[in-house]
C-alpha cells in the first residue's frame, strides 16, 4: 500500500501560478507511475498529468498542456505539479495517484491507479 499526501492548494487569481506537492510513503518501491487528476463540483474526475516514477517521461491533458508541469524530486521523493497561467476552469480538487502494476504506463484512466491521496482544493477566481 502506498500512502499519498497532497499539499499546496489555495485560492488564487486568474493568471497566477501555484505548485502542488504530493509526498508518497509506504511501499513506494512498487510504484511505476504517478499522476494528477482533478474533480470539479458536479463533474467526473479527470486526468491532468502523469509521470513515470523515474521522472523521465510525462503526459498531459490537452487542457493543461503548456501551462502545467509535472516533475519528481527523486532525492526528496516528492511529486510536484507546477501550474501556471491558471484559469477559473482549473478550479477543482486535485488528487495525486500512484500505479503499482509493475509496468510503466502513462495511463489517463482513474482505474489504472490504485492509490489516491485525500485531495487539495485549488480555486481560481476571475
């Protein structure tokens, strides 16, 4: 089991930047891919970004491509999501997720990830 804790959410204005962090603990040696998802009120949880455990490969949703960057500090064992040029439509609860299947796949499906954090709220005002 991998335990995930997100932090860094908050209230910002449109155009601002914010950095989310996700700290994994537990059986992290079994993790092959990590990802960020988000869920706005009344909407389904959607894929934002994925990154291999090594940090060498990433994938992004079209809606955030060019504005968001996922990275991993291997020394500190922390996953980051750098969010720039934030828009009101980015408002959501952001979740960190980990996949432990054993093969590295930058999956966009929620079902591919078996470990989830509690989420952190990001609110972007216009």
